[in-house]
């Protein structure tokens, strides 16, 4: 990295990801714009730790392993640990099983610098599109937004964020240091607060600026062991309804967490009442067909 360039920290939380991890790490090291790679293993029981240590030894200038004695925290809080440990101008969340295209960091950084030039000193976030692939990297859909039946414009309205599938998947985001404050809000709430990526996009939507890149800059790999999800709408919708039938409190808690977070940001969440009434009607119509 040349003197004076902006520092970008890529935050990678791993957990039993040995099958695909090397391919992802190779794609990070091949970026056209150099970045620091921060890795925290969240208690893997396979040989993920061996792979991480190998890359740390082989690429000491690029790879830093964040070590602590906190054990398995779950991916949300593991990412928070990484964010606390990293020091950079910009941050990017990274999943262990995807593959980034060589110019993902460069193009993401260029876009957020443009956004900041017009909106200085505010939380800023940029997210990109992604191709969706299977475990063998065969492309299933050229757009993650099409695949998940979401819309990037949902990221500009806090009420859309509250009730829709979030278009700004964590692994597609870059955000500035001002947006780190979102995680302070999240940690002040109860343990089941929304995820790290939801916190960032909400803060930027409410108090800063958000932009997106139409071009897919990564391959979002879908396989049997994924923790995060971007199912197509039909499968995702039926899954939510089934969960509501089996455990309505868990689904209501999911939306309550979003409600609490937006409330903490000072957003009037009155439209939640409308959202819940619509959801109840959908549930009433669908429950008899889900046996």
C-alpha cells in the first residue's frame, strides 16, 4: 500500500469453513487495491484454524489474526470483535465461503469516496450487487437482488429496512469510520439485537448517506452449511410462515429487534403496526397450506 492511500480493513469471521476458506482468502489477497485482512475464528472444530494460521504465516503484512478467549460468540458478535480490533479508514465485512472479484475493494472504495466528497463527516455506506453461485461456483443468478426478490432502493428508507429483506448484505458493504457508531447503538440493546450489517445500514440510512453499485463485484456462494441467507423469495417466504406457525414468538422477536433498534436511532416506528397487521393477514391465509 502506497503512503497516503486510504486503509481498508476486511473483517472475516470464520467457523468450520475449511472447505471454501482458502479460495476466499486467495481472492482477498488478489485484490487490485491492497487491504488489511483481519480474521477471527469463532471456535471452529475442523481445520479452519490451521488454514488461518498458514495464511498468517505466509502473508504477515496482509493477514492479522485476532485472538481472544471468548470462544464461540456467533457470527454477529464475532464481527463486532473484529471491528473493535481493526483500525482503518474503511471497513468491509467478509464471509468465509464467497469469492470476491479482483476489483471489489477498489471499486467499492472509489464509490464511497465519491459519496463522502458530497457528504463530508457523516456515516456513509456503499453496497454492491453480487452473483449468486452454488458450491461449485456455477452462477445461479447474475444478481443477488433478483435472487432474493429485494430492491436496492429499500436501503434508503428506514421503514423499508424494517419490514423488507435487506438488500445490503453484509458481505457486499463498505462503510466509513463514522458508521462504526452504529455498533455502539447495537451493543447497548439486548443480546438478540439485529445483526452488525443491519446496524450499519440503518445508521447510515437515518443519519448519513447510502449508495449502491449495480455491478456484481463478488460471487455469493450458496451451499448446505451457509449461516447467512439470501434464499429466493418463494422459499424464504414459506420458511418465515412456517417458523411463525411453529414459534410465533421467535418471528415477532425478530421484527421487535428491528423495532427496538430503529427506536434507539430516533426513528418513529409507527408503521410497524401496519406491517404487523399485514403479516397477520398473510399468516391467516397461508397457515392451512403449510402442513
